[in-house]
């Protein structure tokens, strides 16, 4: 009898071939594997992968065989998404053959496209555009149904501006929006002014009494930060269902008002509405205190929802956020039906709590299951490798990305650049950057940071200048300037650093944050411009952060500036009186100026406060 490992090997090989666009090889490999006496029985992963390969080859005969097999074995549901590409192919053939498509065929193929998210952005506009012929019958085909499908699909894949434009186009051809139209377009609106206009349109057309529209309006207003409007819509609702309550509770937590969220939950209980997994997900998502998480966990158990993976995943995330990683791991272990979100949440939780090695261990266990990691999984694990400079493991993950046929997109490419840089292999960071088919602003930020970490300030500045030349595509953001200013600071490029800092404020209109001021103070301090650095820290427009004072104190130590060093140390001791590093740096300043008695007195203060520093450490 074939083992589970045989099926796992089959699925991984098929996934690898399909991701590499080797569809014929995938079908051939599957056929050969099934001809063996101990061949593994295909599961839903096998069927889904084969359908993808079949649809790309338009292999109808093989597809029909798969369909029959799926029906016999109870896997029919997993075929639904698989015929998406075949639908698109046949629609295109209809168009090229001058066969008129009606609104049903157009809406059907658009529905397939938005359901199979991977093909939406490439094909949906093309298909929708093919219906926009120059004859007078164009808009007989492009009716309210097709517009609804387009708006809903764009909203689902996060193309909010395009969804709003599509809504305006729908209105411009005098088509009446439906309940679904408003639910979809509300999801795409993130600006309060536009939100009020859209909601007013819905009210004028008589949709205020529709719970789905009002619930969507609550979510829309909360996303826009207008909690008063969200609450007003909620209050005016006649029949509040569980979705209405969940929307309002979620809105309060999104607006960082957890107390009102809990009060809304209690009010829901008094109204006799039983909470579901989404209710508890909202309560856990932004819980401010671990006591609240523990209380919610008790309620979850009381309501018998602990077995739902969505609930257990939310609990794991909440405990990790409150640094209770042991409790989180216990819940993760007790979760019977772990999905990919479960694994990603736990691995990410280990990373953010400073246990990247445990995250690597969990990733190894994930690979031994039937669940395949996605881009997010690999991005997390690359960050874990970077955190501990685990070059060997990082290379293994890179190899897995290649052999599994993952598309080298920006997320993985950026994570690889950072991983190799933090593991001390700048050449590989450059190689990854150069081979990336697509780049974004984060790609350039990662490379600039890589140069900064390796002390190559001039190269970092050159990379920044290249990015500036591509400003239509990649606009530098605050993270970009933090990276390049840090590079200038470590390389002593004072003139370049000041020029870039001024450009950030004057040319790009960005507000300088603590990190930027820390870099510029450190830059001036390293260059010996202590007076200028002090002027910046004392600026009335800047509320100096401890990081900025630390940068200035380090500069005072480097240049033996006793007067300023004593002042800065005094400021730091007001908030960090138990931090021995302040005394150590101040003692070093005195010692460098041959003021041995002052140095001894300062070190005595360390001993008095029972703080010690090992000899030879800094």
C-alpha cells in the first residue's frame, strides 16, 4: 500500500512542474506514476494541480477524465476553480470567431476570472474590453451584471481605485446600481468624503434598509476612520443581525477603542445574538491587554468555538502579540485542523518574539505535512534566517523557492536581498536584485540597506540616485531615506547626507522622524560637527527622542567633548537612570580627557547602583 510520503512526493513534483509552466511534463509524470503498481491515490491537491495543467493545455479529454474521477471520489468541489482558464480560452475563441457573446457568457467568464485571482489582473480587463465593440449593441452586453462582477472582482483583489472608476463608468451609462454594487464599491472606498457620497447614493436609491448595504457602510466608514458615521449607520439599522454587530465591534477595535468594542459585545449578548468566530476574531485582533485575551479565550471555550481554525489562529496571534509565545504554542499544538494560516501565524509569532530558531523548526515540520508553504511563509522564514545570520538555512530556502517553481516576485526577492545582506554575503544580494524581473520601492530600500550594513555608503548613495531617476515608478519613502542616511552616517558622507536630508523634507515633502534625526545627528557627530548636531537636538520643532540623545552622546565620546557629554548624559539619566551604558560612556569621555578622578567617580556610581560592566566590553 502506498504511503503518505508517496502522495506528498507526487503533489510536490506536480506543483513544481506546474509552477514552472511545464504542463505537459506534469501530465506525463502523473500518468507514469499512476501506471505503477504501488501508485498513490490522488487527493484534492493532486486534482487541483492537474486541472491547472490541463486548462493551460486546453486538454479537454484529460480534463473530462479528471472530472469523472473527481465525481467518483467525492472531490468534485475542488474542480470548480480549475476550469477558469479553459473558460477564458473559449471566450477568446468566441470573440475571434465573430460569435456574439451575450451578457450571460460575459458575466460567467468574468466570475471565473475574479474567482481565480491569479488570472484576474491579466485577463479581466481584456475580456471586459472585448465586449466594448464600436457597435451600438456594446452596452446591451455590458449590463449591470457584468459591471457588478467587474467591481466586485476589482475590490476583492485590492484594486480600489479601479473599482471606483468602474462604478463611475457604470453610472455614466445610466445603469442602476444594485445591492451587490454598493456592497462591492463600499469595500473599495478608503476616503471619508467619497464614502459619504457613495452612501448618500445608496440611500437615495432606497438601499438604506438593506442589512448587507448598511453592514458594508459600517465597514467602509471604519476603514475611513469615521467611527461616528459608522455608529450612526449601526444605530439606524432596524434589524441588527450578527454581521451588523460584528461590523460594529470590528470598527471600534480598528479605531483603537477597545472599551467600546467590548461594550458593544456585551450589548450584543443582551440582545440575544450569539457570537460566532468572526465576533471573537474582532475581539482578539486589537486586544490591548493580555487579560482581555484570556477572557475572550474563556468565552470561546464556553461557546464551543475553540475547534475552529480561524478562532485558534486569532488566539495564537493575540498571545504572540502580547509576548506570551508559550501559551500561543500550546494552542497551536492543540489545534487539530491546522491550515497554512495556522503555521504562518506560529512561525511569525516565534520571529517577532525573538525565537527565530523555533520558527525554523516549525517550518521544517510544515514541509513534512501535505500543506505547501506560500510566498508569505517563505518571506517569514527568510526573515528568520536573516535574524540569526543563518546563511546555510537561507540558501536551502532559496533552493526550495527555485525547485518548487515559485515565481521570483518582489516579496521573495526583497526578502532574499535582506537575508543575504544580514548573513554577510553582499554579492548574493546584488545577484538577486539584478535577476529580479520586477522591482518595487522596497527592493531598492533593501539594496540600499544592504550597502549600508556593509559600509559601502557611496554605493548606497548611487543606488538612491538611480531610484530617484525612476521616481515615476518608485518614489522614495521614509524607509528609503532612513536607509540612505544610515549609509551616509556610517561612511562619513556628511555633505551627501545633509543634501539627502534636505531633499527628503523640501523635494518630497516627507516629515522627518526619529530615525532620520538620529541618523543626521549621528552623521554630524561622527564628522565632528557637534555644535550643529546639538542645534538639531535643541530645535523647538523636534521633541528629541532618547535615540537622538544616544547618537549625540556617542559622538561626544568619540570626540572627547566633556562639556556637551555631561549635559547629554544628564538628560538621558532623567529617563534611563538605571542604564549603565550612560555612566560607561561618560566615564570613557572623562578618561579620554585624562580626568581620571571624574572617571573613577562615575564608575563608582555604577557600583553604587549595583550595575557592573565586564572588563574589556563596550
